[in-house]
C-alpha cells in the first residue's frame, strides 16, 4: 500500500476463529524520536525494530536533509550518524513529511533553535492540520513561522539565531507540543520548562535521559513540570524499538469481537502513558491478559493475549485517560458497538484535529452500519448493540486517515454484512503489514 498512490478499496467480511501470533511493527512514537535524537547526537546510534512505515521513513529522509547520515542494513538495523545539538545544516529542498503530524511537529522543534530555515509540506491531510499549537511556543524561543492561512502547511520555519529558554504551560494535552518544545530547548541556553496539566506519553523525556540530557520531572499542583538543561552533548545509543501499542490495538480488538478468537501479540510497549485502551477494554469485560512482563530499552513491555469476549459492557471512559489512548478511540468505538449499553468518551477534543476529524469520521461510518452515535465538540457516545447485532453493509470513508481505515476493516469482521472502506492506502503510513497480518490470523479481508 502507498499513502500517496491510487486508492485501494477493501472490504472485510464476517470471520471466525482468529488465531496465532500477531507480530505488529515497532512503535511509531519511539521510532520518530530515535531517528531525531540520533541525528542530534555526536556519533553513531543503532536502531533495531524501527517502524518502516511511510511516516517514519519520511522522518528518516528529513534527518538526511538536515545533514545526518542515515542508513539501513539488509537485516533491518538502522544507523544514524548524528551532527550534534545545534549541528543541523539548512536543507536544500522542501521537507515532505507525508501524513505525519508527529514527524513534522517534532522536526520543527528540533530545528527551531538553530540559525537555519526549512520549508515543510505534506499530503492533503497533513496540509489541512493546524500547526499554530507548535509554532506559537517555538516563537517564544525566537523562531518565526510563515505558512498558509490558519497556520497550515506548506510552512517555512526560520530558526532562532540567538535562542532563549522558555517556560511553557501546554494548553491542551499534547505529547507532540511538549516534545517539540523540549527538542527546541536542547539548543537554547539555560533551562527550558514545560508544564502539562495532564500527563501525556513520555517517550521524549525517557529517550532524552537515555541520550544523556539533563532532564527532570516533578509533579506539583500545576501538574507535571519537566525541566531540561540546554546545550548538552547527546551520546549515541543502541535502541531496540518495542512494538507499537497503537498498532496492537487492531488485532487485539479484532480478536475480542470475532467469535472463537485467541490471538497473542508479543512484545508490546506498555508505557503507562500509552496503555489506556487496554485498561478500558478490561473494564468492559474483555478477556485480555498480560504475559511475560519485562523491561526493554527503558520501556515496560509484555505479551498481550486477547480472546473472543461476547459479554462486553459499555463504560464511561474518564477524560483524564484520554491522553494515554487518544489514537485508540476509533477502534474502541468499534468494540463499543458490540458491547451492551453505552460507551461514553469525554475530553477528546483532540480527535477533531487529527489526520481527520475522527469523531465525525467514525460517527458517520458507524451510523451507516446501523450503530447509534451521539456526539459533541469534545465527547461522543456509542450505543452498543451487543455481539451479533451490528448490521454493517456500508462503505465507509477513510478520509486519508490510517486509523479510520483500519477501524472499519476490524468492524466488518463481526458485522452481519460486509463493511468496506473507500481507500486503504493510508494504512501504510503506520502499519504497512496490517493486511497480511490480519489475513494470517484468519481475517477475511479482500481488495475490491
């Protein structure tokens, strides 16, 4: 699949007995950060398990454009020869970040405190997404941004020649914004401080510490206060990327709703800032268990076993959990359709400005498949129909959004009639092996 190619419609049909081992790709969040921090180190960083989806490959290309040497061995090991903090060269060409909001925002942060300029663009979805949430705090360092109306790509960032450290309270929970500010703070003198009222995924903080940055986190009444001392010399690392919990969500949820299923998903990153979906599924009554818990590369990891769970019940997902599962709400809404009762999701305004308006995209498709959905600006409720009672039978719009496409293909595995998506090509941005992996477990998914 190619996120930029000819549309590929797909249809999923009712299936039974999904079984086997689902080896999902490496974690996308960790992969982006490993490439960027490797490029900002002095020496060679080795990365295994890197997600080789289009989003991450675009970030690798961007690091090359900024002067780092990035190569891949035949065995899948990646090597990044970094240029050091403040060592980015000015790119000769426009940086195309494809579909990746994470990639573009983190890269903007990483270059914003160097005296260079770079122009960023992406696909139609990324170019429609607002960047002011990142460019506003980067302006505090002294960087300037010139883009399209509404703060949208294509956009040129003029890095600060004499950056100053900042103290910034993140207005909405966003690991992307927090990470962009911290990466910008690397090349600013003194201490850069980020305050977040609600904890978001902390891969950046963990990885910065691993690369040798002086970074400290404390919890006070205002929330989490993260303090980074600028202008360190980052040390190259050897990184084993754990498997992505956001990708694991799809075979896990497919097993829970598909009769007779028993699926093992090994080596999943269970960082507490990422595991909200699995906590929620267990609260709904899912037969989901953790096996062989361990620590890999500074991240908690375990194998997940998911079995068919016909007795699911709707729940109210607390808004404070949203940051730990923001990308998983689309596929959670699919599981909720097969539960008894209502599943209420609050505090999810962020879903409105993802690759698509994910609340509207899922609500529209679920309604077309016979599921009642209520929605507001920052909440939505799925009225579950129970196992075996979801009609299906619709063609749903993916809206250039990988998670929307995968969620509806999971839905069709347990509906009365097949469910189609108009274009499955965006799936390649994060989960390029989704189709063969699900088919290997026994899912009936066909290209139209």
